[in-house]
C-alpha cells in the first residue's frame, strides 16, 4: 500500500513537472514570437475594404516585430475559402484571419453547411474596426427623405428595388423591409461596387451601402444619403439622420472587422498577437484607412469579441429568418 501511494505521488509529481515544463516552453516560445513571417489571410479580393485594412495593419505589425507580414487574399464562396484555410492551419500564431461579420456571423444562417465552425474553430484576438451603412438613392431621385421613400414603396408594392453585393448590405435592406412592412425587391450582385454602378445607372432604386464604397459618391453629389444604419449618426455625415431617428425604430445594422487565429493557439502567443494588432490599429496607415472609409477603430479583449460575435450571430439569424431566406 505504501509502495502504491509512493508510485502515485511520483506520477503526480512527474505530471506536474511536465506541465510546468510545457508552460515554460510555451512562454519562451511566446517571448520569441514571431521568429518567421506571419500571414494575414483575407477572405476578399485585393482592393476590398478588408484587404486595405489588413495591409495597413501588416505594415505596422512588420515594423513592430522586424519580421515580414504577408497579406494573402483567398476570395470566394462568401469568405468560406479563407475561413476554412485558417481553421485548418497550424495553431502557432503565424496564420491570422482578418475578416468581417460575413464569415463570423452571417454565413451560418446563409449556408446549410459550412466547412468551418465560426465559434469552435477560432480563437478571437480583437476587434479592429466598426462602420455604418447608409441608405442612398440617386441624386435625381424624387425621394428627399426616408418617409418619401417608404410612402412610395407602400403605394407601389413590389415595384421599387434595392441592390446589394454582400451580406451586410443585403441584410440591411431586408431589415428595413421587415421593420417597415414594405415590399421592396432585392437584386443581388457579386460586389457592392457593381450594385452601385447599377444604382447610378438607374437600374435599381436604392441601396444600403457601406461607407467604404459609398462615401465618395455621396460627397461628390452623385448619391443622396437618406439615413445612416447605425444607432448614432456617422461623424463623416453628421447632417444625415439615423434610420432610427427617421422613424424606423430599432434599426441598427453595421459592419465590423476582427482578427482570429486557429483554436488551440497558445494563450501567450495569442496575447502577443492581440497587442501587436491593437498597436497597429493606432498606426498612421490604419488611421488613414479609418478616416477615408468612415470606419471607426474598435479594439476588444478576446472575451468581448466572443460575446459580441455571439450577439451578432443571433441578430443575423433573426433577420435572415424574418426575410424568409432559405440557406443555400
């Protein structure tokens, strides 16, 4: 009995020693991180808003670490190609997903089967930025206010149309329909710039467009902004009321950027990456992106980002269900 107890004690001591050794090794690895180039994987093409932000962040991160940071674009399938790639990558901190609400909140409701789990497959690092969208019509349209537009939509049910080229824009339009009880026809595009071209060409009547794509056209006078999609007015468009202020109570549909690494990434490595990214969000390059796109810098703890993502998944689910959208 004494021998058995002694063996158990030795086993426990050995296991504890091994655990301490592993923890020390991980801490040492984090202290030396990074020892090679980091890859920022972007789910959208070069020149997209996510790509532009990722490149600004990569420049700052490379400057901080003295190591190269590569931006790798893996567009297609509503961001699923890139998300799956990162989910299956080595959990060592060298592959980071710079992404949006599309892959992490919308896709679970828009597709029957995802090749990744937006919660289980990723460790959140930090939010990066948040932005609003704007309900716009052509400058020569007869609608001067949100109420003008809604009255026209109610008088001619199913006659007016809205376009969208991404999930944020579409769901913003669907939420407008749900909260106002209007019947406005959705026209899908493969990108918001393409939808914008058709709006300017008179082929569709309206859009709820992200500020990254639409702000320059609003400022140039080609588009008339009727209402902002966020809870508060956009600093870049202070004279434009929110859709909530314009009478669509409870309206709130923005977009966001965030960073994730594969689940299982050691906590010390993830913590170091998070701090690098938070510093990068405040860099001159990132500030220029935020200023030019009417996006606001937004950093979080891992727990805050996870809680926010969970709430967004639920919100997107309600909108998709309410719109009667069948997952593909």
